[in-house]
């Protein structure tokens, strides 16, 4: 079982690249520990900025540094980064088109026991509505590394959301094709498609494997980029498989499901189900307990797939 959290992978990859690229800067809001950026701060103190518990300042300072040619990675808990500092994100980063990568750590329900104040289940919806802001949710440590390497070369504003704890691998190594704005096909299928993002990719793959044993061929798309969205892959899946399920660690409103349905309804309408957190203050508990409660699980995805294609 993997024991390396995605946040640690981000730090390790940035440390490797910062050795030869002195324009790489990391900023934190009293979150170097929770962002696993302590080693970066110790190794590259001149390329590290600690602003304290001041998320608005975090974003503003990152944007200012970016105007001088720095490649800024600003890490803070997703729940605070996308709510407390949203005006700075909208104006200083997106509208001003500054080269800032906003890293939302402990996203979704990672802070499970701390409840709604610490859950970030509206962040994709908020960020998706801001022009010029790209959004990424890597599925595992290998995809996280590939993403960071691409983003160092990518000069657009971006929001990257990761969880807190290690997640099971969905890839075996970094030996796979990764392109910004392109979904990865994790399983082929012609009967139904499950489109997942971030930590929900693993249960989607497990559901596909179980459905295969039942004679149902389920395609799985890893939608690692929510914006720009891979519309081509979605339309292709709708036309070729005729049924779509989306699953995400986010509110059922405004996230992956909404983005996919906007494409489907305008291009290739098919029966669809959106799986996510209901419109309520999510329950508290471990990530696994919350996932199971809201149906972000292999078992529920198998059940929904059978129902959607009428094979109970």
C-alpha cells in the first residue's frame, strides 16, 4: 500500500526542480507542515515565503512575486484558500493573469472530523466560475508528480486540489502519457462510462473491474483536469457507451458532474447520474466513512451502473 501523500510528492518534485530553477518559489500560510513543505523551506530558504495565517496575503504576495518572473506555488488548506482569499484569487491571480499555482491541501473531506468549516466541497464550483483559472485534481502520487512537472513549465493561473493522506495508486509508475486538458482512459468499455477525478478514480476503476465480471463493459475516464475540460472525451464516451456516471469528492452542484452534464446535454444527451456530496453539511468521520455514506464507493457505483443500463 502506498504510504506517500500527494503533498509530499509536490514538495519532493519542486525541490528537485528548484535546484536548477531559482525562479521556483513556494509560499505557505502557517502551513509548511501540513503542506509537507518544511524540507523545501529548509533547503531553499531564499525561495520560500511564510506569511502566517493570512490567506489573502498569501495569494497577493504570490501574485506580486509572479509579476517579477517568479513561478509561485502557494499552498494552504483548500477550505481557506478558496473561501477566505477568493477576491485575491479572482483579481490578483486570474484577472491579472499571474503565474501562480494555488495548491489546496487537505481538500474535500480530508479534515473529516472537523466538519463543514474545514471541508472544501464547493472549491471546484467556485474556481470553475472564475475566468482564466485552470483546475487539476491528480488521482495518485505518480500523476501528482507528472502534473507538477508540467505546471512548472505552464505560465497560466491554476488551482490544484489534493487530499491529506496517502491514496492508493492507480498508475504503476510515471510511465504514462499526461497532458493538461486531456482525460486518461483507465478502463475501456462500451456499455457505460464512469468519469471520476482525484481520489474517486480508484473506486471507479474497482467498480469497472467488478462490472466486467458481471458482463458489463465499463469505461473509466480519469478527468484529472476539470478546466480546461476534455469535452472530446466526454462526447465520445456519451456516443459510444450511451450512459454516464460522474463521481467526485465535492458537492453535487457546480463540480465535475455539472461540468460533464453541461457538455453532454448540449452535444450528446444520454442518461446520467451525478455522484457526490449531497446539498447538506457533510457528516463527520474518516474520509472512507464519508465516501461510503455518500456513495463514493465501488459498491454504490456498481449498483448505479446496473440500474442505469437496466441490468439489475
